[in-house]
C-alpha cells in the first residue's frame, strides 16, 4: 500500500483536514460501507508518514476481516472505494476555497432542475460580482463567457426566443479571452526562449487553421454570402473529415447545412430540395442524423416531405419500414399517419390523404396543426381542378383560424406562421374564383412583405400557377 494513490491523497491532507475525514467516512452521503470507517481508524496512527510494515495489504486486510483469508481482489476494491471517498472530500475542500465556483455550480443545478427564477437570480448575481471587480483579465473574460454559455444552453427549456440575444453576449468575452491569452502566452514564450537560449521556441506559432475553425469559418461565410459553391465545398469537407469531428458537433454542423438549404427553398424550391434530399441520405448513411440508431421524431417527417417532393416514394417506404417503428411511443401513431399523408399528397391522391388525417385523434398538438394544414392544402389542390371545393376551403380555413387564435401552446411567432398560411390560402382561392387580372401580383407583393409563413415554398408555387 505504501505507493498507492490512496496514501498519496491522504498524505496531502493537513492535520485538520485529516481529522475531518473521519466525519466523512462515517457519513452515509459519502459511503454506506462500514469498513471505510474501520479502514480510516487503522490508517490513523500512521498519518502522515505512512511508513512501516503495518501498511502491508495483508496486515490491513487481517485487521479489517480477521475471520477471512486474504483476498487481493477484495483489498483492491476497498482501497478504490476509500480513494473515491477521499477524492469526493477533496472536491468539497476545493469548493470551500472558491465561493464563486460553488455558487456557479449551484446555479447550474437550479437551471438543470428547471428552477428558472432561482437560476436567473443566481446567474445575475454571479455576473454582477464579476462586473463589480476591477479585473478584466482572461479569467474574468472566461467566467463571463461560461456563465452566459450556461444560460444559453438552458434557454431551450426556459425561453428559446431569447437565444439570438444570448448568443450575441458570448462573442465579446470569448474574443477578449482568446486575444489576451494568446498575447500572454506569446510573451511568456519569448521570455522562456531567452532564459533557456532556445531560439527555435521563440519562432512565431504556426497559424495553420484547424479543421473545426475551417468548417465554422466556412459556415459563417455561407450564411453571410449565401453562395452555393461554399455550401458544396463545405458539405464535401464535412463528410470527408467526419471521423475527426465529435458526434455532437457533427450534428450541429449538419443542422447548419440543412437549415441553409431549407431557408433558400423560397428562392428555388426544386433545386434546394434536391440538395437537401442528398444531404439527408448522406446524414443517415453516416449516422449523423441518428441517436442510438433512431431518427428524431421531427426529423422523420422532414425527411419524408423532402423525399416525397423528389418523387422518391419507394425510398420513402423503405425509410418508414426501417425507422418508423423506432419513433417514440407517444408520437409514433401521429408521425406515421402524417408521414404517409405527405406521400399521398405528393402522389396527388388528395382524397386519400384527407381520409387518413381527418378522423385521426392526434395526441400531439403540433402534429394536429400540421395535419389540419395538410388537409387545407389537399382541399386547395382539389379546388384547382374542381371549383366546388371553394366553400369547403373557406369553412375549414375559418374554423382552423379560430382554433389557432385560441391555442396557448405555440409561441406568437409560430402561431403567426400558421395564421399567414391559412389566410393566404383563402386569398389565393378568392383570386382564382374571381379571376382578377392583378390578383396574382398582389399576392406576390403581400408574400414578400410577410415575415414568416408555413409551407412557404408550396405557397409560392401555387401563386405562380394561378
């Protein structure tokens, strides 16, 4: 035992800490094994030198288990368990020394447990403490960044709409931290080089861009310049270097790629949908879109819509067979029915799609809204060749709008997307019925002034076809 990690840790404790360790080994919070207290009492006379033959493992074991034969395996288990207890105690000692870090961990605990008020109050207090200090060094910059980053990660639970503003708060402290730290390290490097007469160490550090930096710089250019050639180069690099990217980061990069294509569908729905279908297929085959071999419920439907728009119905059927049964139990029935309705819609089997949706009791309210939107689209498509559907569109649309205005589970922004979609369908039907000469141009102008709309790519196509 003389050179064990356990004794090294205990030797490092000062006398008052070693004395307090006795309370720790008796506490059920740290261990429920009664042998830990006996082990401590046996070691106590040897503290702090831990010398002599009484610390041989066989002798320790004989004192703890006088009725048993020596078992090296059992002795190792005991040593590991006491080592873990001592390590937990050292973490506690470290937290006692740093009240700020202790409060920071407590704040995180509030956030992860959904206690929004306590989390926001404690985080604000920590940020005020930093602000009141006179230092603006790398440590300050890093703490400000970490607190705001912690807050950003919890906005998915508390307030998603605040994410853009919160993300912006991260940039300045991170930039200052990087620049300050780099300058400090460069100065230290020059100083060390002169002390140790190592001119090769003092050479400028290589500025070669790392893979992650290269990818995120390309993403930034992609979103600011909206150049398709940047997208294609970025997609190629991403899949070529996928093995060198952490899975969580790979999923985020994949989301940037797919969102770029989705946002550009208003410009050219057919072209960007084709690229998105290719991206989804690569994402599935490379496991980027999978978590524990499952496709997320919302992604399942997105993939089916994109495949249907590409007339890839056979592929979509295979996709449903492969991943449909693995959907979460609470949404499987809704997602499968909605997904199959999308396939029928793009096969222009509108009546069958409506039959599939209209009497199904959707459990998930968002799926219910998407189903009602899909029924309205089916009615409009049927109306284009059969004007008798006009009254049905008006009645269903008005009832849908009334429901949208009563709902309380959607954010205002999302509700407006569905409301704009719903109102635009009524206006398109009216233009078609009344055959107004300038009706199409008015709809196009109105669409351009509308911030967000559900199924905007389909709406654009239908306006052009009027």
